[in-house]
C-alpha cells in the first residue's frame, strides 16, 4: 500500500470533507501511515466546526466551511460527511475535482464506479463519467476481499452472511452512547436508548438502517447489491446485519457455496494469498481474530475456515476488519493511490 513516489503528481492538493468525524480523522491517520504525498491539505466540516484547529504532521490547520471552499484548488476531495452532504455537494465539487465519496449515496449509480482496489480497481477507468468514485459499505468491503480470490478460483454460487457490526459504523454519538449505557447497566441505572432502537449495552440489535418492503433492512440490501456490482451479478447473497456492543471492528460469519469441487484445505490455501487479507486460523483456544485485535490494523483477518458438513462444496469462515480503516478511510486512500498511479494525468 505504499505510495509510489515516482508517480506522485507535483500538484497534489487534497481536501477532506467531514474532517472532524470518525472517518475524517481516520483518513488523516491513514494518509500519515501510508506516507500519501500531497502539496496542500484542506480540512472541511460543518458550520459548527468552522475555525476549530487540527494539528497534522506538525502543522496546524483551521477547519473551513463547505460554503466557502473552492474545489478547483484540489485534485482529489475525500467526502466522509454522510449522504445528505454528498448528495448536495459531491456533484458541485466534481465539476472541479475528483470526489471519492464514503457515503451510500452514489454506490448504486450505474455511472459511478464502486471500488475496492484489491477486488475491482479496473472499474476506476470509468471515474470520469461523473468525476465521482464511491467507497463501498464497510461490511461489504471486508466481505468481497475474502470472496474475490475464492470466486476467481472456484466460482461462488451463493453466500449467506451474518454480520456483527460495531457501533462506530453508526458514528461518534453511537460510540458515546454505548459507553454511557454500559456505565448505566453496571451502576444498575435505567437505560434509555437515544440513538439505538433498543438498549445496545450488553445486548445485540438485529436491525441496521431502515426496514424495506421485503422485510430486509437497507444495510442487508446494500451488502447484496454492492457485492453483485463489485464482484458478479450472478452471485446469490442473503444477509442478516446485527449491531453489537463493540466500539470498533466488524465481524462476519460467512457461508459460501461453490459451483466447483472445494474443501477447506483448498479454500485456506487460496485465502493465504488474498491481497489485503491474513489468515489466522488455528483450531485452539484463541487461534482466531476478534474485533479487539483487528482495531487499528489495515489487514482484514480470516479465521475459522471449515467445511459445511450439511452440503457439498460449501465452507464457513469468520472475517474481521477495522470498519473505520479498510471499511472506510484506508479503502478511500487506496482508491486515490490507484487513480494517481494509473489514471490521473
């Protein structure tokens, strides 16, 4: 993931819209860790944050408001401010710069590439359609990272996935509420849920995003349609998405049925070469990865690989990733790297 300096543009000004949020702050962290080279950096956020100071790489930046910013100053603008901001401002910005958007708003737009670089970076050749590239949903990104090499080698027929999604996927307010509710439960106080539909502390909630007519939630729908768009329209996928009382790190229990002859040994061998992934799969106490270990790590971990004993050519596996990093910020910066290396002249 290191930046290739020979391909660095001399004029590489960048902006982060939503710089004070969870993903905005992680973008800064990833830019620093990957040594992503830029000339000028502009940090943009909502009106209530204007004038706030953020120190990054020894320099202090003042937060700028969206209304006052001229996007022709930058080559790439990272948007991490949610769908409403993206809907209004990304097309305005895209007239003057390339937008990499982390919200759900443009993902299913046929004109907008939906990209996970290790999986379908060639889709970036269409970025000029609207000058917008969509970052996939956090739970989709780690799923397709694990599925891509398997689909290439064995052809996937059907996927059943159950997610265990951390509260950071919903934002800062949800993280703060998990902390508050946990204290309330331990202090034997009454818990009132503000940002969740039910108590999240010491509980799990089988409901992320809004319900749809077919009784699935939008999050479940997103996983299905995004996987098809990124990987293959012919894959059948059914998802159950669950919010769990974890601060950072999404986990997924995945059952995959293949069209060809497979077993867990072949699957493990294939996954050990998967870009962006690491297999940690020992059949002993602690021989697997949990969200706590994945937090702060760029790698998506795969554990508990085993044959499904109820049907042929099927396996189960456990996939864990930091949803704020590979699920959002890291993926966005990797997209920028591919654009710079292969497409921006």
